[in-house]
C-alpha cells in the first residue's frame, strides 16, 4: 500500500520509509487541493492530523487515516495497525527521497562509513539518488522493538 503523509507528519513519513513503505511527503508549499489530487491519482492512503483535510478526503472517497496523537511511536503503531502490516521490511527505502535502496557489499562501503560502523555492522544499503549510505543503527533496532510492542498491544 502506498501512503501520503501531510506536512505535519514529517517524522512519521521518515520512519514509514525506513519501514519500507512508499510514502509521499509533500512540502509545506503544497496546497490541500494538490495533496488530495495526488492521493487520489496515485491511490495513496491519506494520513493526516488535519481534521479538515480528512473530511475533504472522505468526501472525494479517499482512504484516510486521522492521526490524533503527537507521539511518534503511537503514530507509527496506529498506521501499522490500520494497514495490518508488521514492520519487517526495514531499510528498503531512502528516508530523504523515497527511492528504493540497493543492498551493497560490506567491502564496498569501507571508505564511505565511519570505521566504528564498518567494524560492527555487516549489512549496508545505498541510495543512488542521494549518494547516501545506510546501515542498521541501534536507534533502528530500538524503534522496531518499541513498535512491535505497540502494534501487538493494539491487536489485543
Ligand atoms: Zn535518496
């Protein structure tokens, strides 16, 4: 499922990309009309904290998800519960530009990542558009654990 987060949900959009979801995140200059059009045209779930936008989305028969909390963990758990997918596909998409990441061999990244990272990690990914390398840091692992906890709680 493809997603669209409104401009109030930047951190959520970033983490949804980390979890592998094709997530559109329009910048602050994109007006509501265009956001609705994009969601409709690309069949994206509209995720928003803006009540008015949610109401307008429903009127044009978009699938919508209204976020009420400002807590990032709860926001993520709410989205994952709504679309009934667990966060298993981590680090498949660039957090900056939404491009699918390429898996790269460890020996190819030696000069591109900090030496401590190189020593302690074995899996690396690369965004050819941003020329940026990714690896699974402890903050990813902590986030996944936290989200799994919350989505399991939501299921009960
Ligand atoms: Zn990128």
